[in-house]
C-alpha cells in the first residue's frame, strides 16, 4: 500500500475552457522512479481514454529518495490556471507511480467534467479492488490508513529486516573449486544496510603432487562468518535493486591428511577483507526476492597446509572469488 500526501490544491482548478493541445506528462531527470512513457500509459489506463483527447495541461514529475522510501513532486499547469504542486510519498517506486498516475488521472477527469469521472473510478477500482460505490477521496484515505496500520514501526524508524539463504560457489579458499551454503541476516535503512552472513564450504581434496591423484594429500573445509556494511546503488528499483557491501570475515580453515600413514586434524584462523556486489529482484506482490551476489575476498592469513615429510597440499589464493544465488525475505 502507499503513503499519499496531496497538496490542498483542488483537482477541479485544472479545468480549462478549450482543448488547445494534448495533455503532456513529463518525467524530469535524473530520478529513481519516473519514466514518462510508462507514467503516461498508467495515466491513460486510470483515465480510460488516450491523453491526446484530454484537456491541454502539463504535468511535470520529479522523484527522489526520502526516509519513507520515495517521493514524487507533481507540478500541474494548464491553459487557464497557474502552476500547482502536489507531493506524494510511497515505500516503493511501483506504488509511487500508481499514486502519481491516479492523481493525474483524477485531475484530468475533474477538468473534463463529471461525465468522465466513471472511467477514472473504474480504473481505480480495477487496481485497488474497492467498490465503485465508494467515493474516490474516501478510498484514498482508506488506502493511507491501511498502509499506516500494516507498516508498523517500519515507517517510523525506516528500519527493515532481511533474511536470506543461498548456494555459494567458491574458488581459491580450498584446494579445488566447490559449492557451499550461505545464510544471512540484515538490518536495512533507506540509505544504508548492515548485514551478517555465515558460509560453510564442505571439504575439498588436494594432493602434494597435482599431476598424481594417488599421491598423499589432504581434505580442507572452511566455516566463516562476515559482517558487512552496504550502500544502495542508483538503479531502477522497480525491477532490480543493486547494492555494494564492504567488510570482513573470520572463520576456521581446517582439514586432515589423506593417503598418509597417520592422519591428523589441523586448523588455522581464517581472516579476510571482502567486497560484495549484489542484485535483488523482488517477486511482485510479495516480500520475497531472488538474489545474486559476486564476492572478492583477500585473505589476511595464508597459512600453508603441509603433509609432514611429503610436501605442501594447499595455500589459499591471494584473492578468493565467490558467486552466490539464493532467495531472501524482507520486511519492507
């Protein structure tokens, strides 16, 4: 649901005496949400008729990030009236653009006259599922009330919670590339996020003589945890949200010898600096997302695993590469 704050300028003040030109919807750049073609299409759907048949008015829309999510400024001007301003706020771009389109459609419908308002009402009903018997102003107020009731403290503090699970491909940490699992938990604000993550990489085997699979060697595995700070990147968040994360991880790299007379379990501290680039696609109308993350980690300790009196089995790479694919849930 959406947060909607409309300026007190009446939609009826946009009426003009003649249709000298077609109505225009202009998205000012740069902005994280507004797209003129998409917005015009939504307005036509809400209005129930093409814009070129509507009263000649100009609607300039600019968007920006705010603490509550996203904000749009709609500047309205027409042949018979001076500029008017409306401000709308919503937690997502999708909801914000629906709100902007409905606001513009209502303003155009008012200027066309009472005979056109049923079209606006019908289009609004199709999206919101409300009864056509309910006045538009009352439905807008109900929408705002439901949004406040359902969002709880998220709107007051800007804080959201995110949890995730993923499959992680790794190269460089262990003797051979392999797959592992990762789980994460994060706290999200509109401008920054803090994320904790754990990764488990099952053992992979290496040999003292890579050309001889039957030579003595060892099996090594990694268990590590990370703490990251993340910043959103400027993207079209209606489709995919990108972010960059920087932090470090601590854990234990451990293993035992194979094809040796006496095998011992050994382990060493794992510490690495790390940077992540992540993308999240939100499944429409849900709190679930599909995530893809690419990681580069630089181990600060690169102890070498050695089979006594035989030779070295493995030393972590100076730069470790990982890629993860998974699912996430967000309270936003």
